[in-house]
C-alpha cells in the first residue's frame, strides 16, 4: 500500500488507482483544484470536520493540526 498523508510538507502522491484526487497532483487524472479558505487553520479544520460529519459513508481516519484524512465509501 502506498504511503498516504504528508511527506516533506506536501501531500503524498496518489496511487495509480482512479479513486484519489489531490490539489498537489501533477497528473491530470488525479488533480483537483484546491479549495481556498480565508479562515484560520483552526477554524478551517473545524469547518471541514463539520462538513465531513454531514456525509454518510465517510470515516475520518486522521486529524492533525494541518491535515485531515477522510475515507469515503461508495455504494
């Protein structure tokens, strides 16, 4: 399994599977535009966690001061 999370202050690259996106990906298949937020890191984290809580089939697996990892399961 590839390493997921932060690696050298950047997101780890997506694996070759199609179910990963990253605003730091260099290939078109995995790239997604970043969501720009003008709030503090703490406020942004709280907002993200509240939004994730509203989704079904999502599991937050890691919360760090500058990183949140959530896994979504499709039907």
